[in-house]
């Protein structure tokens, strides 16, 4: 997962204009026109609002979106692993959070027994292969 500071995100925003879709939390991803879109930004207004997790999963698994799904808003470090598992590929950390500390989360939780949006096969199937 690509972890960005707010400053890095703002710098990228101007370079990717026209190919980015900002999807509101109450929008149905199935109704969005994804033609030509390379990045979809899903916003977390509060860390307790998890609608963007469902949107990311739908975009990745059911709609087959292969571009960047980016988490913005109230993004905390302890949410990053679950974000990756539901289909996010990048996240913009809340102001004041350390990118290096965020990366350590992925070192702590390197593999999972269950399948997810990124790796649909459960661990026992992967182990047999």
C-alpha cells in the first residue's frame, strides 16, 4: 500500500486532474462511470464511518476496478491494514501521523488466514498450491 502525507497527496492532485473520481460516501459505486478513471478517492469523514470500506470492496471485487483506490479524510494508522484488505491501494494519512510508523503496521500483520479483496483465496488453499 502506498502511504502518503497530506502534502504528497496535494502535489499529486494537480498532476492527475481529469482521471480522478471522488466518490461520496452515500454513492453506489455500481452507478459510477469508471471509463478512463485511473484513481478513485473514497473519503472517511470520521474514522468511525466505514462506508468507504464497502465501496472499495465493491469496486475491486465486483466491478473489477484495477486502478488506484485512495483513502482520504480521517485516516488513522490502525486502519491501514484493513483498508488494504478491502481493496485500497493508497491512503493519505491524517495530518500529524507518521508515514514510517504507518508502514510498520504492514510488517506486524504480513499475512492472514481469511481471503480478502486482494488475495481472495484463504491461507489453507494458498498453502496447498
